[in-house]
């Protein structure tokens, strides 16, 4: 999928082909989860994952598509860490020696599988599906929020989870055409990896991260354009994986009900994307990292945002920036989940053992399953209201006001100092 245009950031252009790598909805609470300690999803709606890369273009991103499926079946379940190179990328991101850290991460997480069906059949229904574009955080990758994304799909959303090409993912890759290669497009492609990039010494971080967040938001918009093309029936070439016909999604997406969602750097991305694209009706920002957003942006964000913060990450300065948005729109809400940490909204909170949890603080004092329930239910209540869905998610409207166990409105009095 040619995205056109250069990177809005400085330095190396975002180099990748745009790929669709998933269609998923969760299969409800089940005893034999393929992922140890994985979160039990509430609704008995099975899930599947599909893959697509639209051509050897220099701009783009993987786009896992999370879709409802008719039945669990016996389809293959995809690995949570897609490839060994992602363990190397995670080692680079946490700035540990690859030689010993990569095998440690591979042993710790490499065998886990996401309890969804790879290339399962798409579940069509009488009405069209609302859409969520999801943006990962700094050092993340496309499957790291499978618990949240699969739950959204199990509730009837089509979810597209980007893997960004701005050097903020722990690593990613694209396929480029080889010089003098085969006449066959697929046979004549070569992988090129895009590593995580740190802020260069002597450079101010804002001037590095702000162009990145703009590139990420533009990728969210381009992901939406892809869905619009697929939904209209335009032919889309898939060079990454076969087995799922994207034409099955024709006229299956309700493009009047589109939201953008993300965690940390992805939360900031979602807020910025909301201001860039008229089709995004609202945004859900999970513990957003507000630092990369310029001050001039705030008056431009006129549509509602739900901030679901963790207790241990946000600063008074960050919350003040959120309140700049809530003061302009009474539908913008800020809540904090008590007993949670920044990683509580990622899959790591379920998969990390006690040792890794102590090192990386992947869990707070709140039970991770309870934290996931609050996150998902608050998001669903907010999405029902602002996408005008005919569901029963309004049963959790109290969470939007910070009312309930382990949740408060706005922020605690004592905040961290990042």
C-alpha cells in the first residue's frame, strides 16, 4: 500500500510496507488458555488473526486486524512475540546486552501464543462493525496489547493495531524489492529491519519525539484510509501472508463509528490523530505520555477523549495538560486506576513472572485482571456513548465519573515525578 510523502520527522524516513497482520476477537473465558496467565476475556466470541503486506513501498506499518469470528474451530494460534528479532529489539530498548538478554526474553516469552485463531473466517453480521485504530507505546510492537484489542473485538469492534515505522517500536521490518530480482513480486522481496532509535546525545528529547508523534498520527490516518479502501471493495495486494481474502471485509465496517486508541506514546498519538482526521469521533488514551505534544495542539482537540491513567506514572504537569482538554469539552473524562502501574495496560502484566515483575514493575498492587476489567469497561462505556452504539456498555458509565472499586476521578493527590 503506497502511503506517499516523506516522514514528518528528521533523519531516516519511515521505511516499510503497510501490512495487515491480524483479525481477532476473543473467545470468552476458557480454562485452557494458550497463553499462561493470560487474561480471561468475558464474552464468548471467538477470534482470529490475519496477515497482509501490500507491496514493497518505503512508507507504512504492519496493521494487525482484530475481527469477530463465527466459532473457535481448530485454527493455529499465533505466537505472542512474532519473531526472534523482536526479543533482540526488546533487549535494545531496555538497553541490556543482546548476548544474554535476548535468550532470557526468548525463554521467558517466546513460547507464548495468543488465544486467537490465525486466518480464521470472518464473522459477518446484519450490521457493520465499528472500527478502532490502536497505537502502541514506546518500545512496543503489534501484539503487545492483545488482551485489550481482543476484548474490544469480542465486543463487536474491528480493531487495527499499528506497528509504527518511526523507530519507536522495539523493532520492525518491511519487505523491499531486490535489484534485478524475480518477476514474481513475492519472490523478489528482501526484508529490511528498522531498529528502535534513541534520542541522540545533545539533542532535546521534545524535538526528537514531536516529529515522531506526528508521523505516528499520520500512520493512524493512513491506516483508516486502508480500511476505507477495503470497505469500498478496492483490490488490495497481500504479499506478506496468504489465507485470508480481504474482500470479505467489503461493506462490513461502519465508517461513521471510528475511534482511535493507544497506550503511553500511543495515547499521545491517539490524541493528535483525533485532531488530524474528521472520521475519528473520539479517542481513548491509556496512561498517555503527554510530553511529545506541542502546546499549540490543545485548542485543536475539540472531540471527546477518555484518559484512563495508572496510579504510578502520571505527573502533575501531565494531568494539567489533560485538564486543558477536559476544560474545553465536558465529555472529555479523566480517571485513574488505583494500585496500577504503567505496564498494567500491556500484556506484560499477565506474562511476566515474579522476577521480571520485580525488575520491570509490570504489576502494581491491584490484581491485573481487575485492572484489565476497569480499563476495558470504561473504554466500552465511553465508545458506546460517542460512537452511538446500541449495546449494553452503558452499564459501566459510573466508571467514566471515577466511581467504583479501585478507580477515582482525575488523579490522586500525590503524583510521580517522571
